[in-house]
């Protein structure tokens, strides 16, 4: 499901083995599988296609707002 949904939003999938990293193991050992969006925990244990699409749409809106704010504050980049 991730492989089909992510490209619709321009999202890239990066898979990491929690057991291969002490830092990841300490952070997420009780929440595997865990899905991060833009470095923030979005889902743990399971996710539905609808929930993932809602989250990716919301993230896309947040990114557009950040771009607009940056443009309004700093003006257009040339």
C-alpha cells in the first residue's frame, strides 16, 4: 500500500531496520512498525490507505503554507 500511495503525493519511502540501530531501537522498539512523515511519528502498528492519504495531504498543505510564508517574508527568490 505504501508503494502505491506515496508516489501520488511525491513522497519517498525509506525503510530502516529498527533492530540494526541502537538509537532507533531505543526510540521505537515498542512501536514497530512505525511510520514517520517528515521525521515525525505519524502512525504506529498499522495504517490504512485512507489515513495515510489524509496525512500526506495535510503534510502537502503544511509544506505549501511554509513556502508561501517564506515567499511573503522574503519575497520571491531570483
